[in-house]
C-alpha cells in the first residue's frame, strides 16, 4: 500500500524585524569649531542617536559622525563665554553711549563689535576697523558757503550754504530781521534748501540773511550773510 502523498508544507515567510530607533531630542550649542560639522550634517538631521554613552552618533546621508560628548563638554568649558547679558542702552540725542560686553575666560581670544544691519565689523579688541556713522551735530562748510556780497540793483544773486552732519542736516534761509522775502514774485518767510536765488535784486532785498542748518542733534547752527545792494 502506497503512502499517501501529502502536499508540501508551505514555507514560513521570514519576517524582518526592524528595531525602532530611539530618538532623543537634544539641544546642541553651536560653537565655531562645530560649524563645519553642522554644515555637513545639513538641516535634514533632526535627532541624535543615543545621548547617554560617551559617544553620540549623528546620522547624515548614510554616514555617521561620532562626537565625544565628554571631550566636547571639557572643550566648551575652555571657550570664552558671556558673563552677563548685553543690555540695551538709551541715551539722549547728541550724548555718547557706552556699550559694555563682559566676557569670561577670554584668554587669547578678542571681542569684536559688529553692526547688525550692515554686518560691518566696527572693532576688534582695541582696534577700530571701520568708523560707525554716529550722530554728528551740523556744521557749516565755510569753503562752500557764501560770504557777504555786494551786487548792483537789478542783477540776479545766488547765496549758497553747505552743511555737514549725521543725519544729513536740513538747510533753510531766512532774513535775520524776521521780515518776509520777495522770492519769485512771492513773499515767503523761509526758503528751504542750500540755495537762495534772488532775481532782479532791489533795495528791498538789502538785509542780513541767515543760513540755518539742523538735523535734530543740538545745537542747530547758522551763518549770517549780509547782502548789500548798490542803487543806481
């Protein structure tokens, strides 16, 4: 009697068991010497693998970067650090401001000041790298500003006034006696700008004129220009 033919037993499929990776959220302090490593790791790396051992692994595009956390902590202690927060400073316009930066464990390092908006290095240690545009009271540029003038009646005359400062000064002309000026057929008290142009000068224009420069930084400054008219 022949033995019964049993169908072959189906082979058991082997299931691959994937171990879940333990994710630990770690705050990393970025140091200058870590910068190159962090750039290689890229922003795609969002977690560290095993933070408890002395060695931590950071997966990055199929590669693993090993950082000695104990050595890193020791090296971090040797780096300079801010001893206290840098406070904001408020001063009156025209006054000097002193910004304090207290650093511990400076050693051979140097403190630098950088202007945020332009990313300009202002100073490194005691050396000034670039001058910062601070507020500067206005001043009259004598070599580019008119002096007392004598003109014939009926001629045209131009009075020029140049001023410097930071912010850029606002310049205006007015009569010293407070009387209105006849400019372009109109009577005005003030003429804005560096140039005061008078057409067909008459004896009514003979007066002392003030060039006034201001930029919000006291004191405002002025120069007196006397216009004399020779009558025919």
